[in-house]
């Protein structure tokens, strides 16, 4: 990593201020530093994420996920599940900045869940656990209908993503989808999925990352009723015939 701990802290403060985000505690900054350091070290050993340049990691991974953490904080506490968390985004920065929230990260690739658990242990992020599972299968276990918040970034288009995520929510819980410029188009495409899965849009937050111009969105849906027994279907049905 090309930043020292001090440089990292200064850059993180400058970027989060430019983004209008509130100041992070030293403890949270320390955890975020270790997340970036591990990503840098381990990306060289295996392919964890397409973004590896330190300044880009800070903006596109850390600051982006802190925007999600700020929205999650407003939704209240409890248990959060991040579906398709990969190298821990947004789950690790959310857990690092909201220590009262219990965060579970799920990924279908075992080496990624091992990586996330090792990184959380090194960073002292105690409110975090990663599990190796496929969402559409795990949602049919005791994990189904048991989370207050479910998040996801860069996993699938919204109509597919909803069927993977909404079944994990308790009725009254919130689904937070992190989306890019195609958010409106994906929302329109996911109207029927939302109806069938019993959820409705309650908030759409638009933001931009500091020094970058592309629009980003947090789409927040509330689960209004229990997931019908037939969902989630198996993955080939979910992806070939989205709801
Ligand atoms: N959320 C991370 C990773 C995105 S890549 C980020 O934004 O950086 C998508 C990840 O989703 C991959 O790691 C892949 O293994 C995982 N994934 C895709 N489909 C999944 C499913 N059905 N269940 C669990 N994980 C899944």
C-alpha cells in the first residue's frame, strides 16, 4: 500500500468531507486502513477485485460503502446481511463504521469468505462474520426472513437481485441496493419483481463520489409482506426468467 497510516487518515478525512459524510472515529479509520492494506496485499495473490490502485480503492470502495453505511445507520440497528459481498463490499466498511450493527457477509466463492473473515479478524472488526453460501439456497434455511437489512452491490440486475435478497428480510425490513447510472431503468424493469416479492421503494438517494462525476444511487425498498413460498426459485430460473 502506498499510503502510510497518517496519509491514509488525512486522505480519507478530506474525501469524506468533500462527500459531505460525517467524520469517522479513529477506531473506524484504523479498521478501514487494515481493510485497504489487506486488499492490496492479497489482490496480488488472487483476483479479489478489479479495483486495486490505492486512491481508487479509497474512493470507489471505501467512500462508496460509507455512503451506504450512512443510509443504513438511518434505518436503525439490528442484523444486516450483505449478499454477494466479494472482497467485503459494502459489508466490511459498514461493519467497521457501525459497530452496533451485526453484519453477515455472504458469498458463493469460498476463498472470498475466507479472505473476508481473515481481514475482519486482523482489523478487529468483531461485529462481522462471512458465510460461504449461495443466496437462493441459504434463503430457504433458518437465515430466511431473519434480517433487518439486506445490502448488495454489483451482484446482478435489480430484478434478479431482489429475488436473491428480499427473502432474507423480516417483514418491515429494508433492502438497500447500490446501483449506478442505470438505476432508473433497473427500477422500472424490477417493478413486477417488487410486487411479487412484496416490497416497495421507500427512498432513492442519489450521490456522487468525490472528484468523480458518474451518478450513483442507493435504492431502499421496504418488505411489506412475507415472501411467497415459491421464492426464491433456483438460480437458472431466477436469471433466465426474472420476475
Ligand atoms: N459486492 C462486491 C462483489 C461484487 S462481485 C463488490 O461490490 O465489490 C459479485 C459477487 O457476488 C461475487 O463474489 C460472486 O461470487 C457473488 N455471487 C454471485 N451470485 C451469488 C449468489 N447467488 N449467492 C451468493 N453470492 C453470489
